[in-house]
């Protein structure tokens, strides 16, 4: 049984573009259809519709359909940013 913290994390992961459903399956044991059911149950109807539009057909949500090898984007200025402060140029 999922607790409230787990449900919040699953919703967060489901909203992220680059987090595949496979990652949710590995971490929480929920298949794609179960994530969809959870999102439908937990989100407001308008948020659910927005999420479904966003996720439907999105290749980044499925590991087998991804065209990139890196899982995360890294900003070219990552080194210059420290402690949430952007260095002056």
C-alpha cells in the first residue's frame, strides 16, 4: 500500500518529462496503467486532462522509445552556479 509521501513522489515523477514510466515501475512497482489510474484518482479533472494530453505519445516517458542516451539535461553554466546563486558575468 502506498503512503501519502509515495503518492506525491509518483505524481511528481509522472509530471516530469524525462522520467519514464519504467522508473516508476522499478521504484514503486506500478505499471503505466496503474500510474494512469492513480493520476486520475488523485488529480483534479482539469489537471488530469492536461497531464494526459502532455503524456500521450511522449517518447521520453518510455525507455524503449527514447532517442537520447543521457537521462538529464545539464546546463552549460552548471559550474558557475553554486548555492542557488548565479555568478556575475
